[in-house]
C-alpha cells in the first residue's frame, strides 16, 4: 500500500518549481515596493532640503540688507549705449554691428544681429533701405513713434528696455535697432535660420494618408495644426522651459472638449521641469511621466499632425517643443501604441484586420522565444509527435541548451538591427538583410543553432517590425529577454508567470490619471468599439469615456 502511495507523490523537482514560482512574484513585489519607498523618501528629503534652504535664504535676506541691483537700463546717450552693448556682446564672433545714418532725421543708428539667424533680405529692404534713403523730416511725435509708425513697415516689431533683455533677444535671433536720441531699442523681424522642408514622417510611414510631418520649427508645427481645419476652440499655450538655455514649449488642446483636471495636471507637471536645457521632447517625456521605473512609455510621441489633431478631438493634450519634430500626446493607453492612423483611413473591415494582426504580432514579438524554450526544454510532450521528431532531428549536434541557442540568435539580430539604423541609408537596409541571411545560414551550417530556431527568431523579428511605434517595439524587445530567462528556469510555468506579472503591472500603471489598459481594466464596453475591432465610423458616436471630456458626443 505505502509503495503505491509514494508512487503518486511528485518528484522533488516539481516541488522546487512550485517554490520558485511562489518566490518569484513575492521577491519582485518586495523589490518594487523597496524601490518606490527609496525613491519616495529621496524625494521627500530633497523637498525638505529645498524648503530649509529657502527658509535660510529668507532669514539671510532679513538680516543682511542686500545691495541694490546695478541698473542696465538704456539712456539717450547713443555712444554710451552702443559701447555697453558691444561690451556685453562683442565677445561673440558671430554677433555683427552695422552702423549707419538715418537720413530723414539726421541721427546715427546701428543694427545688432547674429549671423545666419535673421531674414537678411527683409532687413536690407525694409529697414536699411527705408532709413538710409528717406527724405528729411521733423519727428515731432518723437523718434521712437516716428520710426515705428512711418519708417518700419514690419509686422513683427517689439522693444527692449534694458541691456539684459536686448542681449537675450539678439542671441536668440532677433535684430536690434539702436537710434541716437532713443532710449528704447527696437527689435525688428523674427528669428530665422536654415530649416529643412516639410517632408513625409520617416518613423510613421503610411500607404494612405497625409504626407506631411512636423519639422524642427515650432511656429511651423503649430501652423500645421491650425491648417487641419477652421476651429476657434483649438488653443495653444506657450511656456518657457530650461534654466540656462530657454526653449519655447506649446501645450495644445481643444478648450471645449478637454477635461480641465487633465489640462491642469499637464500644466503643473511641465511647470515643475527644472533642467539646464531641454534638448528634445524625450526629455519632457521622461520628466512628466507617472512611473519612470516602468518599461512601458506613458506618453505617445509622433511626427504626424493628423494623429495629433485626432487625439486633441478625443480630449487629449499635445505638447510641442521647439527644435524637434516629435510631439507628445497625453494621456496614452496600451492599445494606442498598436493603432495606426491608417486604421481610420481604410474601411472598417480591413482596418480591423490590420489591428488584430498587430495585436497578434505584439504577442509573438514578446513570447515566441520564451514559448520555444519552454516546449523544447521542459514540455516536449505538448508538441505534436511529427513536429517534435522534426525538431529533434534538426537539433542533433547543437552543443548548447535552448536558452543559449536563442540568446545567440536574438543578440545577433539586435546588433544587426542597431547597425542597420546607424549606417547610411543606402547601406543600412542591405546590410541588415544580407547580414541576417549570412549569419543565420552560417550558424545553421556550423551546428550552433537549429533551423527551426532560425524560423522562430525570424518570425519574432518581423512581428516586432509590424508595431507602428518604434518606442513600443523597444519595450517588447527588452521584455522578450526577461521572458526567455523565466522560461529557462521554470518552463511553461515561468512563461505564464512572466505574462501574469506584465498584466498585473499594466493594470497598476496609469498615464495622467487614466488607467493604462483601459477599457479592458477598468471595463468600459462603449470604448471597446475602438480597441481590438475598429468599428464603423457611423457607430463611433461618442468620445472615449476614460478621458471624461466636456463634450461626450463626436457629432453635434
């Protein structure tokens, strides 16, 4: 009797797998909580230190009488003002001074500008020519008003009242006009430099849809949004970011649609940005996201004006930064990363098919290598007999376990992918294709990997290419390696555990207060019309409920 009972007791390896399966999520949970506690305590200490420093400075200001600031205001002394400007800006080799005489009022004048940052033809025709060849007259209303109203036919005309203000504007690209007898300095024209033309976005190519993409000039990008159609409710608020080098940042939204709480949250997070220089919108993305420890992006970056305007009409907020063609859209959900504008330009049946294919491709890009390792190393009995025999025959002579075998090919593919991006355009695609074929064939011929694995890795790589957003593809590529390690330790149990951990993380993640996997969790049936299936446009009458917009209906 006892031998029969003992025979039903599983092997000790099963108990070890069960124990490890239990310890993995517990360990990850405590590690995650420890990191959050550490980050939270660090932020609280930093906030406390800042408040103490501010209090000390406040007390110091009370105790010590501060010296009055040095005045940098301009006077009507032309020579003194010009000397002060040359002292402040003369060290820059690209700053030029063009002195001349205003014939009409018999006064000396000078232009101060940075080489290559102004409309030179505009300055020559509308400023120099008008001032140098005007007839003699009496400026009874004052030199400043006379020049502004009669001599400078320019749309953009402003003034600088002190040296610091003038220095900032000139170095940013404005042209300063200094005239004898005038205490204000006129700023003529606007910054202008060599820019690229409007072209099709390279990172979001479509077969059907608009062929224009954002550029690096902020004014052009905002005008592209305006040109999408006449709408008085499209508002754009400009703010400055960067403490050392300032840049303009625009927050765009539809004031009659957007949730006011969402808009306020976006403005508050942007106001808290404190860096010397914001080089690209990726800086903004990292500084305003909810959880920087998550591998999933919580903002959507895009080069397409049509995608941005469609998001604004849903009730989202767009962030545009000067100097980059990539705009940010918040909040974002996981399903948005697998959607393409082409889904809406095609009829709903092909659009739905393409979207379902992308979801399947993302699943393969994430778990295909992990499933291969699980079946080959732990559960060969789950494979059909004929297929199992075929795989065993191809693996004969392979000296490595399944994990090492997969890692060799996956790392090679990632290196080839990165090399193809960095190489010049005529060479990159050819190098990636030829390199992949040569490495795969050579590895099979050398007996390092099996032919069946080459097929699995190729399908995985192609599936990752089908994801519309490059950043989302990078996330799945990173998690793919983690899934392979789980599968190598626990087999199918590890693969399922890995998938459950990702699902649990996604359910806890949010983007500006919107759950990341909505409308799946929390469940909102009305939003499922634009999830896996792209419903006909005639049925999609309401905006996403998750955004809590002011106007619920798309149709008036």
